[in-house]
């Protein structure tokens, strides 16, 4: 059984509460959709690397996947997103009130799942503190993301801080949780956390690029979504910074007007991105985070083979095509 | 310093996080509004009765008040409620997205606050499990409450189960938490929990009555709100049960039509309630819960003076006029 298979097995055998139906049907709906399951895999991987029992790690692994799905339910309300993983979002399939409440209950269920982990009370409290800190920071990241929609000037530094909170801290939290469960040293825990932060930043920048440059066939979803939604992504902020006056006016115009044909708008923006070499510059930044991540790997007490596993993971996530 | 004073002191000195402002300003806004602060007082009372250090109990006490306020932020979105404690609700003062997110962060901050309690890891985990169970059940209660708005037939039993989840479990959770912190016996913990359930049920039925029968001057808020919102309260369900065909048709008509003058509707419904002696019947039920609560007090190992404190508390909350 590969880790993924047994993880799916674990998800499929989570006790499915059913009443009240309008509360738990959305929870079971989103949890059974699958998705990449990156977060639980990070928990399992870190736990395994530092020698914890995989079966025990299933509890925090599932907890983080539940936490992630809770944020998706609420984010989709805020973003008016109709589709997620090729299916109707919870708020669209039911309604906003049900989505608020089923998100709320899923967040608590996530914490409840974490509290079931078979380990010492001290380990459990350490994992709980990290879990809650992560939950709080993810909210902060989402708030900055919402703020940026109407904020005229967003610096690249502000953007990186936002994606650190919104995306990276959860990947970092997953990795550190596995290490905590395995009783890894404080130094190893911190190195793994920083590794997760750098991995997460690279991961999100790849996401930003894929929205513009993905191969539609392998990507599996429509490209250009961020441009349509006027999201101030890393390539966009970079373009603004490097643009001459004409390009800057054009960009700002496209990112504030609803009047253009989707395809025309996408092509116009992409042409500016290309002219300013935004893809290459973003890739350069991704590689920088990758190098930082490699350094964090070096700081751990793991053996070479184990270190290679982490490096391969970082490489895979920063060079993904979907 | 009375417990209330020092509790206010504690609330006023909670570290106020400020960034992102749109996330934390609503949190600080609702937490500084005051309110009855019943929940933290229950934690403190139970902790004190069973001999815990009051200062340690401030942490779970604050945690439950934060949890309660999180539910208010989200409930007010769902209920489209513009006013709470005489002030604009969070979603009205800011917007729904900000209210969703600041509610989310407040729920996590509540758990974080609980995890700061100075006590043994075992005690902390026991309190955490109860806190999360409570959070989950409160969501279930709110979902039933939403469901009942459109559900044609609601039995009295279903209604009691809803208010048990929505209101009573949190009061019970507060009391039991104080007992856990004080290392009370399992028997005492359970007796206090059941006492809280009965207290909470009585508390909510009093709320239902006050909506119709409160003295406007002492009540401090507009009466008849539940009737305007077509809430299927205990007196309403009782009235439906006891009504003759004419009264039943009238009631159902008033509870589905928006066309009436507020005052006219209120008076018409109240006349039916009076004719069917709903006030007296509800008071009878309140007294029953009060007697159950007294029995739970007897099951504890507390001394007579301490038992009297709990009985007085139950009496005060079931005979309140606001």
C-alpha cells in the first residue's frame, strides 16, 4: 500500500456524521472530492522521515486536510467561486449560510481529529498550538488577499507576506507537525518548518505562473482565471514594476475593466508579461526559494537519502505543470 | 475586586492584535462590547467552587466568551441581524466577507486562549476536547435553527434538542470546564454538566418568553423580535399544539406573511398566546428544568453553602427580566 492509497483508505473510513444533514452533507461532499492531498502527505512524510508510526500520523494528516478544506469552503463564498475541483462549490450547491456553518463545523472537526492522535499529552499540546497558530495565520493571509483586491498599491514584499500566511504556513505546519509527532529535535522541527515556508512560497509562485502559462491539456482547469478576477499575482506585480508608462496604463486598465472579451484580455496581458520577461523573473524567484529550501534540508540531522527525499519533493512541487 | 470586575480587567488587557486591520478590528469591536458575560462567569464560578486558582480559570473563561462571540458574528450574517447589544453587527458595520473571516479567526483565537491555561497537559487536553465538542454542537444547533425556519412541522422535542445544542451545551461546557480545571471528580464534572444543560434550557425558554412578555423598559431591547422573524419558539410551538383550527390558521398566517403592521401582528399573536395560556405553560416547563438542575446540584460533592450558590444562580437565570 503506498502512502496515498492508505491515506485515501483513511479518508474513506472517517466516521461520517449525518445529522443535521444540511451541516454534514457539505462536509462529506468536500472531503470526498479528493484533490491533491498534498498537506496530509507532508505530515506523513515528515513523520516517517523522523521515525514516527505512520498510523498515528494519519490523525494530524487528516486534520490538516480538513483544515485546508474548511478554508476552501469559506474562501469560495468570499470569492464567489462557482467551481472547485470540477464540481460546484459548497455555497453554490447549497447556499452561503450553509457554507458558513459547514465550514465552521469542519474547522472544529479538524481540531477534534488532531486531538485524537495517539501520543503523549505534551506532544499533543505542541501539535495543537501549531495547528491553531496555523489556522490564525491562514485567516490573516486570506484577509490580506481580500484587502489587496481594492488596495491600489501592493508591494512585492506585501504580496510575499500574504502568500506566506495564506499558503506557506500550512505546508510548513504540516511538515513540522510530522516532526513533532516523531519527537524530532527542536532544531529539526524548525528547519523543517522553514523548509515548508520556502516550499510554500515556491509552490504559490508556480501557481501564479500556471494561471498564465500552463498547458491547458495537462492543467485540467481553465487558464487565465487570476487575470479575469484581477488578482494581483506575483507576475502582475512584477510587470507593474518593470512596465513603461504605456504598459502600466494598459495593465491597470485591463485589471479594472470588465468590458473585454476574455480571450482578448488574456492575450493582451500575456503579451505584456512576455515583453517584460515576467515568466523568467518569476522562475528565478522560485529557484531562489528552492535553494533556500535546500539549505533548510541541510540544517536537519537527516541522513543523505532522507535529505534527497525532501529535495526531490521541493523540486517536484516547484516544477509541477498542474 | 468582584469576579466581574477582574474579568473585565482581564478582557481589557487581552493582547489586541491589529494587523490586518480588517480582520482584527471587528474582533476587538465585538469583544469590547461587554454583554452579560455569563459564560466566563460560569467557568470562574465552577473553578472556584471546586478549588481552582481563579487566575488560571481566566484563560478558559475568556476562551468561552470568545467562542460565544464568534458564534454571534456568524449567526448575525445568517440572520441578517443589523443590531446586537445596541450596536451595528459586524457584518453590517463592515461586510459579510469580513464577518466570515473575523469570526473564523476569533474561533481559533478562542482555542488558542484555552491552550494558554496554566495546568497539567492532561487537564488541558480534557478541556480542549470538551471545548471542541461544544463548538461542534453549537454549529449543529444553529443548523437546526436555520432548518426550522423553512421546516413546516417542528415538534417540541426537536425544538428542545435544538436549544440544547445551540445554547445549553455551551453553558454546560463552561461549568464543566471550571470543574475539570479544579480537578473535580468525574461524578462532579458530569453533575455540573447536566446542571448546565438544564440551566441552559431554562435560560433559553426564559428568552423565548421575554420576547413576548418582557417589560420594555427593563428589557433594554425591542420586544417581539422573534415574532417578526417568524421564529418557531417554545411558546409558539405550544400555541400551535393547543390551538383550535381557527387559531392555528391565524397563527400560521401571521408567521408566514410580511404584510402586517408590526404592532398589530405582535398583539394578535400575543392574544392567541394568552388565550392558550402559553406563558404559564412555558413557565411550568422552566420550573421543571429548574427542579432537574437542583437535583444535579444534589449529585455533587459540594457542601451546602456551595450548593446554595448554584441553586441561587439557577434561580436568578430562570427568573431574569432581561
